[in-house]
């Protein structure tokens, strides 16, 4: 099965009235998953996107939640500065 039909079927089975994610949402989540997998470790990808999804379910926008995760990831990767 291709991605879009799968996501549409899953959204329907999960009774999500908004349906499958938009192209923008998919790009945002896939970019975040890629960064988490490469910069932390592979299992971080689905778990990071899950937590972002929980935040969205609680009222955050996807862009804000993904931005927070990306900022935290960049801070986490940044070596401490010596003073």
C-alpha cells in the first residue's frame, strides 16, 4: 500500500475527523524524525514524533511543538561553551 492511502485508512480507523496529515505536516514530522534518528539514535524518531503528537493533541500547533523539539535537539547537540 502507498503512503497516502495507508494514512487515510489509518485516520479513518482511528476515527480522526481531520483525516490524514497534510503534506506540510508530513514534511514537518518526517524532518523531525530524521533529525532525531540521526542526532540522538534511531528509536528517538518514532518516540519524538509521538510526543509531538501528544502535544498537538493537547492543543499545541504542530509547527510550535516540532519547533520546540528541534530547538531542544539543537541545544542537546551543542557542545557546552567554556568560560
